[in-house]
C-alpha cells in the first residue's frame, strides 16, 4: 500500500474516531445531567454507573451516529485537501480519481464491518447489561398486563387470551382452537390460565372442551386441569424493544418461529433485521457521495461542503424513516423499504463521481 493510501486512511479514520469521541463525551455529559437525580435518589455504585451503564451505553450511540460521522469525516478531510489544492496536485501527478477513491473505500469498508459487528453481536449483549441497570436504578416498572392477544402456537392451533398479567403470569378468558382441512376440530375455553414454572405446564380453571367430529360434538368440563402447551408467559407479551437484545441469529430465528405461530406483529422485527445489513452498507454509499462532493475546490471551502454534505446525510436519514413508515403501515416489503435509500443515494453517488474533477 502506497504512502498516499496510508495517509488518506489514517486521516479518514483519525477524523472519524476523534469526532465520535467528542460526541461520546457530549452525550455522556447530557445523559448524566439528565439522570443525576435518579443517581442521587437510588444511589447506584459508582462502579456500576461507569462499567455497567456507560460502558454499555457508549457503543449503542456510537453506532447510531456512525454513518453520519463517517460522512462528516470524509467531507471535512477531503474538503481540507481540496482547499489546499492537494487533490489537484494528486490528479496532476497522474493518479486517477478512481485510484484516489480506493483508500476511502477501504476505510469505509473497515467502518462498515465495525458497524455490522456492533449492531448484530456487540450491542445486543451490552444492551442486556444496560437494561439490568436501568430496571434496577432508573426505569419505573411498566404496566403488568396485555390484552386481546391472538397467536398461532403450532400449525392449525390458535390461542387467545383476553388479558394477561406479566407479573403473576396469569391469563383471563383463555381459548384454544384446533383446525384441520375440514374446519374446527376442538375448542377449549377457560376462565383463567396460570403458568406453573416448576412443572412447565399451564393450569386451566373452570374449563370446557368441545370435541367436534362427523357425528357431532362431545363436551367435557372441569374445575382445574394441568396441560402442556407450546406456550410460555413471554410469548404473550412480545415487546418491540426486545429486538435490541437479540443478535442477528436470534432475531432471524425469532422471526421464523413467530411466522409459524402466525404472529401478526412482525413487521418491525423484519425491518430491524434488514436494517442490520443495510445500515452498515450505507457507510460505503455516504463515503462515495462525500468524496465526490467535497473533492472540488469551491468558494466557501469546508463550510460550504459541510453544509451541503450534512443536508444530504439528513435527507438520507429522513428518507429511510419515510420508507420504514410505508413498510410498517403500508404494503411495502421491509427489505425494499430498508434498501431503497441505499439504492437511490447510491445512484446519486455514481452521478457525483461522474461529474467530479478528474
């Protein structure tokens, strides 16, 4: 690797990590000032604040802003080269623009891989540690019940509960229905259903079972009954925030399992899965746009390039949010919704490369 490549990679990554470090300090200061009353009231150990909370808090926010600060680093560093007429000198020496782009792409690839690893493997683990700290010292308890829950627990078997208390693991007005090709084969209703964590079974209270066949139906009932179901208490209260605590493999398996059960609340999880690949790729797309945009020497210099660059970057983020809404509340497939911004801004990057100074 030539000295020019090493110089560009070192300056690019150095600017990125310096900007991210400043951002981390600012975020910690603001977050600490916001939560200082909780810290004084609940008195968490200083070691827990530093290592359990902020040490796990920083990777999440660094990754959230990685694409933006990659773009800013490219704009800032390349604009400085252009304003000092160094890019003109490099191109005049016989080095083509595509060759100049190579170290930028290498550094962007390194940052994209880092973002992918953070998003899919590191942050899910650090978020679990941070969640434990928040539950113990910061967050108030969430409401303990969910209502009107429908789900498919296995092929042809559907469960319903009118309300479920997550604290006591107790459900009210439960029903279980089985179907085959000809229609319903049985239906079990129960006034209450209680989870037994020791035996791993459910206790039905005041239950009625209707067994349907060609001759008619058979009705049986009873006061209590222990039964084994393909259900756990956590299945009744799936929180969309739970995706943060799953690595890529766990998230993929969870989506596959919920599809089998017929869950209708999977769109946000599917969007999250595709984002974990598309977002790191955006680092490369924004790097290409940044280099092409800031390599020309213009009146206004770095300030002009930064202004235009930040506008484009926020337009990218806004566009991704809009397409995500279309996927959540419309008929746009999640994979298309997540990748459309990369595709459109990738075309913009190619156009800017074509008109960049050669």
